[in-house]
């Protein structure tokens, strides 16, 4: 097969590309230039798209004897990832830019270009597995080792994208083995630190970065009864579940710490309360996509005419709301709800409604909900609302 290896400059993508070459495929390496400031150079590795990373990727391709290219996706990255990140915070949501990058850049823009150029598949260094069912339909599954599983951040992949995705590290039991393999192959990235933090926030200070990109307006910090407890410098600097940095100045009546329960951008208010009020009973998600063919309950429902209040049959899932969080037993169904801002003219919005059966706390609108059945990734949605019966009486 003709393979495009996405080379981040890290050890995982290096070994993934090497395995593709070793398997006898025709492999071409490509590094994505995502920064609009190409002179940026960071010591070590806090992200995955610096000049340093590009040079590391080139060295690996030279050692493998395969062609290497740099594709400039910086403009699209700014529009689809950075601008989206700012917009989500402006609307009081907490986005996951890595999910958006995988969706819009690494497996949309990249794959689209690769297929147009005649490549059969894109290889990355993610720890996840793509398998085919008896009918030949592709499914996304967790990697062999739970500790390294990255299927959560790939939950945005669609049925068509899975047809052209290959993850050679899927069955590798540990990162140590990947590093050992890289060392045996003579790759200089064998001991390179893992990438982490948001790549376009090089110092890792999200609050300071947001203050440069969003106009902060002071507002009220209120309790669940609507009492003003203090002032905040800008609601965009807070996230649901946050405890530190509230600067209220006086303790709660019971002496226990307070946590951010809600962010209300329209009124510029931050609502705080006790830890138990972070418990979630129900999640409603929008912009749902399916990793492979949707389950029968969803497929049957989507084949029907949209109608306000119509809902699918319920199906069992496990729900995961963060990359390194434990999944929790849940149920899910699809539902058409009223939406005056819907662009299709029908005034309806499709939501996935997830009922949580186990303890789940501190879920923020804007986070990504990924749905599983066993090891299989069913799909994902952007959390629009996370609700608790205990919070029904919070003052508006």
C-alpha cells in the first residue's frame, strides 16, 4: 500500500512509520506545520509542531530512507482549532483543542489531501486499534494496554476516515518497548519527552493566554442562592470544578471549600457551591459523530423523519469525558429538541442524552463525551449541558 506517515517529531510516530516501512509498504513522511510563527523553538517538547519537532521528523525519515515533506496547515489550524478554542471560552465552555485538531486537521485536512494524492492510508503513532467486523465495516477500539490507550482523542473519527487510518502501535504493551525499539533503530527521539499541554500555548498558562485573546470583564461570583460572594476578573478564566483562585475571602457556612459549578457568559457570573453539587446525573451532547457505523438503535432512528420530541431506543454505553478519566456505566438515546438557531430551517437540534449510572463529577460544557461499548468506540459529542438533580434549585 501507499502510506502517508504523519510525523509529529516524537518517538511514537517515528516507530509507527518504521513499522510501516518494515511491513513493505511505500511510505512517505509528512510533518504538519501548524504554527503561524515558524521561528518558534521550544526546548524539550511541550507540544508537537515546532521547528525542533520538524527537524527530528526529518532525521527519522532520512534514516528510514523515505521521502519527507512539510505541509503548511497553519491557516486552517488557526481557524479550526485556535479560533474555535477562543470562541468556546467566550461562550463559557471548556474545549479540548487536541480533539478538534484530530477532527479538523490530522484526520480531515490531512487525510483529504492524502487520499487526493493517491495514498491508501494515513499512519500515526496513536495507541488505538482499527478492526473490521464480519461485514468488513471498520471499527475503532481501545489499544491493547489501557494505560497507553488513546482511543478517546480519536473518538472524532468517522466511518469514512477509519477506512484510511492505521495505528501500528495498537498492540504494543508499553511505551518503554516503543522507546527501546526506537533506540535499537538508532532514532535520536528515543528518549525525547512526551508532548503535553496545548501546543499553541507554549508556556502552559491558559489563563494568561486567554487574557491576551479575550476581553476580560469583571463580574460577580455568586452562591447557589444568588448571593454575591465576591468579584472575578473575567468569567472566561474559570472552569467547572475549579477550586483554587476563587478569592472569595470568606468561608462557606459549613466551612467546606467551594467549587465552580457554572459559568454564565451572558450575565458574566461565576456560580460556586459545595463539592457534592458537582455530581452529574445527565449529559446532553451536540454535534455527535459516529466512529464507524452507528449502533442499530441510532441507525433506525436516523432513518426516520426528524420530529420534535422524537427519541431513539435506549442503548447501554460507558461514557468517558476526559482523556485519562475512567469510563462510567451509562445509558444513551438520541432526541430531537427545539432550537431556534438551527440553520436547517426546521428549528430542531439532534442531541445525544446520556444517563449516568455511576459517580461522575465536575463535567463542563464544551468537553468531549466519548461513548464506548466494551472496547469499541461508538462515537463522540460535544457536551452542551451537564445536569444534576441536586442543582435544580440553583438561582438563575
